[in-house]
């Protein structure tokens, strides 16, 4: 569960990125986070992943209180939150298999577990036949599937997708969104940050709209107005 | 961090060396260059120290024996002198022998015509010390021996040698320290460049929840291996350069003004191995440990 309660975040340069955000995303929920550039979306993601601490208010993510989390607890928080980025952030020198296995090795998984889990996840995202390829040999959509596989492999309870379709054509975007919905159907909480109004409306999920550091819309009708 | 991951992390560290071959080569070359400078200076300091020690040993104390003692009684004092802890060697010089060498030095001086050595020159002991810094105390102990009439000791010269030794010691520690810090900064910068190359990899590891220790270890292993390889290459290069230099200097130095300790002399060899291993480890491990800190705040 992700819960923000009256959260403010100010940067040292004097920018007030969040000005009293309150919202709650339940376990297993699917929500879109929308808003114009500079509205505070990235700050919300950074607060959820423990990159930032709130200036005031409370942030709870999967049992961790972010306002008082200790530095050495942050890696364990991050294991509960998988992140997918617009620019994929894959390691080009590693194969598809190793990009996913790398995420498991990074948290100290055993080789036997890796050998069992990675093929299963690659199959889930439809890359089972490309495990020996390198990211540069994949299409944009496939690279994003690989990024999703990596976010998913450690079995996080939440996935944050930051503009996951920003670099893809409409057909591939739809594929990726459908994949995220499938993953959500398996029980993973999904928070998708996007600018693509068409996609948001098409999926008819909960939409949280942010503008100038405030929640300006929170509804499940798939429609938002800014 | 689980112990089962240790093998993987060490393998990753070694894989990183080959994966980023050019940066690894640069780090090794920089380490070798820095360690060669540190090593050459250490060799120089070691040799100068040995030379100063040797010169210091030629600074002798003269203990004159009481005129009233017979030759046998005078010689027997040597046993007592040799029991003083700081005495390295006490050599008895008979008054006739002392007179001979005096005449050798001043034979043509008419001022000494008609001088009777028996009434002018005394038996003496030429005493060399273990530590000339304790010359004053040892001279006092010699003077207190029954049968020793007077002691001549060049305290000023001993103090001079002591000062030279101390200054050399402080200067060498300071210069080696500065060279090590410079090496560390250069290595650290080189490793930082290597890490910059891999900042995305580090960011991904942080993002998926890797602990700092897990992220650091491969880089530290890499730094350790690079530091040790650099140290080994530098050590053998230093050895070859040292031998070549000593060979050349021995040919040039016809007056034998300098005496160089062979590189294979156990004490010098041990000092050099210790210096290179410690410096290699220090610059490799500390260099990578400190450089990675910058990339951990993701």
C-alpha cells in the first residue's frame, strides 16, 4: 500500500514541489498518475522509492515509513517496489537473460533460484525466445518488456512505471499497457505515470492528477481535467 | 550480504577489469608510475641511511689507560669495557703502536723531536659504539671504569650524525606520505572515471535494492587486483632499474665514495616488498572505496 498524508516537499533552491499531497493506493490497485511537466510527479516517485524524504507529512510504502526510514533500510524498501523508466535503463553489455538475472543477483539471490525464475519472467513478458540477445538487438517495445521483466523479477508488491510508453509508437504502447494490466491482474499494485490521455481513457482505471504540487483530481472514471 | 554471493561478487570484480580493459590498463599504468616514484625514493632513503650509519660507526671513542698500570693490567680492562651494553667493539692499542701512528702523522714536525713515548703516550682503547646517540652516557660509563684515566669522545660529530639521520627520517616520511597521497588521488580519479563508465549499472543495482556493500565489493575487488598487479609490475621494474643504476654508478664511482646495498639484501628486499604491497593495496582498495561513494547517492 502507498499512502501519502499531507505531504510537502521543498527543495533547497526554494522550489515547492509538493504542497500538501494526500492519496492512498491500495494493494493490488491500478492507478494512473498524470500531470504536466514540473507538476510534482517525479517527486512523488522519488519519495516512493526512498530517493527523497518528505519535508513534512507522512509517506507509507509497503510497510515502511519514508519520513523516518534509515539509510540501510532503503534497499529493502526498494525490493518491494519495481521501477520501469521511459528510457528503459538496460545494461547493453549484458544479454536479455543477464539483465533480468542481474536484478536478482543484486539482492543476493541464489543461482538455482535465478535459473528457475528468470525464464518464467521472460515468458511472462513474451521474451522467452530472445534471452541470448542483447538490448541493442531488441525493438523499443521489447526493450520496455525487458525493463518490466527486470522490475518484476524480484516479485515486488508494487510497480511504478514512469512514462513507460513515452518512447513507443501507439501499437507498442497499447501492448505495454496491456502487459502492465496483466501483471496487475496477478496482484501487483501498479502506479503508471503518463502523459498519454488516450491510453488513460482507454483503460478506464483510477486517475490521480497532480498540478503545481497538489492533487487536483482523483477518480476512477478514467477522465481527468487539468 | 550472503556468503554464497561472495564468489559471484569476486568474479564480477575480476570480470570488470577485463570488461573495462582500457580503464584498467590506465589504472595499472598510473599505479606503476606512482609506486616507482615512491619505491625509488624509499631505495634512495634506505641507502643514504645505511651510508650515514656506516659513517657514524667510524666515529670512535678513545679511552686512555692509567699510566701506572702494566701492559697486562691495561689489556685486561678490555673485558670490562666490552661488557658495557652500547659498546660494539673495544680494540686495545699499545702505546708503542699509538706512537708509531702519531709519528706517521706528524713525523716531520720538529716540535716532537726528543719526545719519549713512554712518558707522553698512553695505552688506549679505540671503542666503537652501537648507538652514537648514547655516546655521552657510554663515555661516562667508560670513565667510571677503574684504570681508565680519560675519555675522548666527539659528541658534536655524533650529534651531527644523529641530526642528519633524524632530518632524513622526517623528510623521507613526509615525501613518501605526499607521494602516496598524490598516487591515491590519481588512482582515485582513474577509478572514478572507470566508475563513471558504469554509473548506470550502479544506479540499476541501487534501484532494484542492492545494498551498498553488495555494490561496493566488486569495485573493491577490482581495485585490490589492479593495485596488486600495479605493485608487482612496479616492484620488478624497480628491481631492474635499481640494479642497472647501481651497476652504472659503480663504474663511475672510482673513488668508492658511495656504497649501495644490493636489492636482494634481505632487509631492503623486505622493506621494498612491504612498501609496494602496502602502497598497492592502499591506493587500489582505498582509491576504489572512496571513489564509489560519489556514485552511491542514487
